[in-house]
C-alpha cells in the first residue's frame, strides 16, 4: 500500500470534512518523527497523527494515545506557541502530490491574529513537517527536520529561510486539472503507456500499484484508457475503505495489501484503515527484524556446532586405536627379554590372536621398558579422550536440539513472544543482557496459546522453552496429559484433563505437530504421557524433559482445524 498522491487526495477529503472549522487545543510530539494535533470540532476531539518516518510516513486520524516525553521537544513547543488555540481554515493538497497544507489562524505573543501554514511533506526519506508564515514572504518558522544547503541545493529547510515547494515533474499530468475533453485526449495519446503499466511516469501522484491496476483494467478487463482513468479518479473521490481477500492479496481500491488475516474487513473511515494497516505493517516488520537477528545468531551457532561434531567424529576415529596401543605396550613388556635398546622394531607373538606375529615399532633411543611405557601413555591419553569426545558430543547434540526448538518457536512467534525468547537466550548466554530492559521483563511476558477441544477441554501450548517448563513442571496437574512430537523440536502441549477422550487426544496431538518443526508433514509422531511421568534432569536446558510409559499417536496437522479450536 503506497501513500501516493491519489491516496493523499482521498485522505485530504476526509480530513477536510472532519477538521475544517475546528480549533487546535493540544499538540504533542511523542517521538522524534511524529506529531499529534488534538482538534476540537463539532463537540468532538479529533487526534490528527502525522509521521515522517522514511517507511511509515502518513497522516490520518487516530485513537492511539502514546506516552509523551516529560520534556517536550523544541519543535513541539514552537508549534504550541503558534498553533494552540488556532482555528483550522482549510485542508489542501498541493497539486496531486503527497504534500498537504493546513491553513490556520492564531495569535502571537502580543495577541495579534496571524495566519499560519503547516505543511506535511510525505515523501519517503525526504518527508518533513514545516511551519510557515505566509504573511512574511513564506518564511519558515521552523521544521521538524532541518535540511541545510549542503544536503539540498534546491531549497533550504531552516528557520528564517523562504519556503519553497519541492520540485515537480514537469512531464507529469495532474488528471484533476483536466477537463473531460482534455482527459479523453490524454487517454488516447497515452494509451500505450497506460496499458503497459507505465502510468506512474506520466501521471502526477500515481504510485506503482495504481499504475499496475490501470494496466490490468485495460489489458485484462477490457476498459478503454479513458474509462480506466475515470474509474481511478472516481474511486479516489468516493473511497470505500474495505480490505478483502482476492487470491493471495487484499485490495483497497486499486492497491494490493498483504494479508495479515483471512477475513474481510470494513472500515467506516479511511483513517481507520490506514491506522490498522500501518499498525500491522510496523508489527510485521518489527517481528521480521527481531526474528531475523535471532535466526541469524542461532543458525551461526548451529553451524559452528555441526563443524564441532564433524571434528569430534574425526577425533573419535583416531582415538579408537587406544586398545591397539595398550596391546603393543603389553607385548613389549611380556617379550622385553627379546628386545634391545637401539632396535627400531620387534616381531612379537600376539597371544590374544593365536600367536600371530605382530610388528611393533620402537624408538631406538629408548629402552624396552621406556618403549612399553610410551605405548601405555598413548593408550591412557586416547582412552581419556574418548570419554571427553562422548561427553562433548552429547552436550553439543543437546544444545543443537535446544537451538532447533528455539528456531521453531521464533518462526511461529509474534513480537511479544520474540522478546521473551530473546530474554531466554540472554539468560542462557547466547546474547548480551540489556540491563535497561531487565525491569520490563514482567510487563512483556506473554501467555501460553489457548485452545479448547471439541469436548470442551482446555489445551495450553507453550510459546517458548521457559514457558514449556512452567506449563509442564509447575502449572500442570500430575494427572493432566502432556503431548510433544517424538524426537522433533516443538512446543509442549498440556491437556487439562485426567481422562481426555480419544478425540481430545487426537486434537492435542495435531496441535503439538502444528507447533513443531514438522508442521507441514504428514503422519507426524506425537508422544503423550501423563505429567506425573515427566522428569527434568538437573542442569538441563529450558524445555528439556525425559519421560517413560508414553503412547505415540500419528497425526497430520491442518491449520484450518487448529484455528477452529483456538480460544
């Protein structure tokens, strides 16, 4: 979804209807790149939200009330000085661009009435908010982001400078300035570009998504270029703020929106749709960013561990000759009378193998006894190294099992889950602890997923390994039933019943398979056992338990069935 010129026009129409004539009662700047204006109009308080974030830039009404800093930023204080109590005269879009101008009248420190222009330039990384005095040669009073001459040679964005609009594309046409005949002429002469998806190059304010929609209407739906343009312009002037599913996309007028849920949504106001879309997009992007960092770190450790296991296997092959060194030392000791110092080797009968002759290498610098002791030392070294290799291999494989279970949880997590998972990994030493966030941990702790079986039995699913431990070892009753995929990383599932039906067991097993590494597989083996048969070894990593007396079910998880059980 692009906040292009056509979208801006729709938003301006809505804001003009709601806010013109109202008074700005309060001004906040909760974040460096955002401001909120509280406008009182028709006995209603409206909260106008503006963001110049390079990705999430937007302007719309909102109900969100973010926490404000104790000390207001300088730009917020300047806006309060000039605009608090000011009446909004008009909302305007400059041409068909992503620039919006609020005209307002307010009073200065001496009580004199002045007119002000507040510009919102919604232009990606060049976005800005600028307060201008139109009665003083359009002098800039201040702007939320200063742009000196060395950053922009076309115009200064500094207090005291003359405000100039950004340069416009002279070869682009503003459709709303064309009469019907001119529009028909434009449509016929530019039919090739419109039908090939190049409309954004010739039409002012037209984003790529809208250009592709024009191409679709003309090429696939049989619209004439003129009718396609009229459809576009009419949809902007009379918007229907609805998200609905079509194939793998959602459409808002002519814009494709990614699906966050699989249901149709209708919004009474365009601002409601924008707030929903951007709240979901910010959340999605944040999850993607945090999960990307976690996944990268976990995969790095897993790769290192797999290399370690390969090296341990090579060491095991070398150390497997320990018994051979012991035998040679023993034979040298038994046939010492046949060996002289200075011999480089000896032919000795192996009484463990039908007295077959075994050639044993010797160090000519050592006596027979010293050669024997040398072989015994090698034997002891490799014997002990085998114990070390076994222990390191076991520890490394257990760590891999743990990390793979965390990877599964990360891939299925939302932002709250990810923060808990990160805290868990910090406690395990995989990330440095952020001391500033220690006090916030209890506030961000997520709760287990909750389901209800067809028989009405509650089913709980752990979102991370600490939660798995808490569910299985602390909160669940000894008679409750525990489910987990057999030898496959996944979540702990607890059925809150001492005698669940076969149907409930099957559904719980499907949930366990769904929240595992094998969620896309068929015939997934799932172990189930009563909680009283679980045991957690001392020093084991979070989420690791051992059990006995289990029953194994084979299920094929289907997301549609899981969703029906969600509480």
